[in-house]
């Protein structure tokens, strides 16, 4: 069983090694590590860890937080494919698609940016509507999007009135970025969190901007 563990730890030599030892003490193997964000004296990392069958995820949290100044932001089952050039691969897939490139985009974004689902939203004569959505996107759609048009990537208020009740019930964190000058927006949903970090929103913006040029 694999889990995606997001941890905040001191940004100093030895911190990651101590974390690896602590996780190893409960039988966990670190399969990959991505630096999500670095700040003044701290780092936020995403670790994909594999644990023996039957092991409880709580043991990972306990082991990690046994180290001083280490905090587990979230832990989720992980079934994605491990790779180190996710954004580039997705851009290449979109560029090479013969059919609906936007569908290829939303299908790939959850794996690339480690979210639950993604959609492309546009505004028509009757308001906002979903253009395409990933297979994991909720059937319930937002009836409006008062935050559109969107000029730059941003975190959206998950408790706003326009957010469907089922999204709020699932504590879905939301972020979005404009797809160039098309008026369309790439929106991400992360049910159960964690919150989107500024660096993640920046990555979303870069990806959306590059893909917009590919879509033409």
C-alpha cells in the first residue's frame, strides 16, 4: 500500500534523513520526494511511501511527528504513477493528441498536480458551464462562477455561496488558473485537502499558460 504524505519540516541539514529513519522504523519505504515549497527555515515536501500490507496510516503520522518540529499536513492513499517530469509529459501528450486536447489535459492534471479532479470552465450566455472534466470530477457542477473572468492563478474560497454543498461537505479545496486569453479556466479540486500552497498555485499557472499556447 502506498500513501502520499505531505509534511512540513525544518529546512536544515539532517531533517529529511531523520524523517526517513523514523518512517523506516515503522516499515515504510520512501519511493519519491517532491519539494512543494520552501520558506524561512521550513520546507514542505510530498513523499510517496510504501508500507507493509495491513499497516495503519496513523503509524506514519506518529513516526513522522516523533521528530521535533515536523508536522504532517495530510496523508492520502496514492495510486498514481511515479515520474519526475510530470508537467512536461502532460504538455507533450496534449500537443500530440489528435482529438480533444482539453480532455487529455483534464485527464492528466490530477496525476501531475496531485489533486482529486480537474475541469475546464467557460462562460456562455447563460453563465458558467463545464467544458470538460476528468473522470473523477463530481457530477454536481457549480451553477455559477462569480470569480470569472480570472486574470491570474488563484486559490478559490471553498465556502463561498457558489460552491455546491456536496463539495463543501467533502471539504474540497479549490484552485484555478486562466487558459491564456481564451476566457476559459482550468479548475482543480482536492477533496479533503490539504490546502493549496502558493508554489502549487504558481505551478498550476505555469502549466495552464503553456498548455494554452499548445491549444492555440
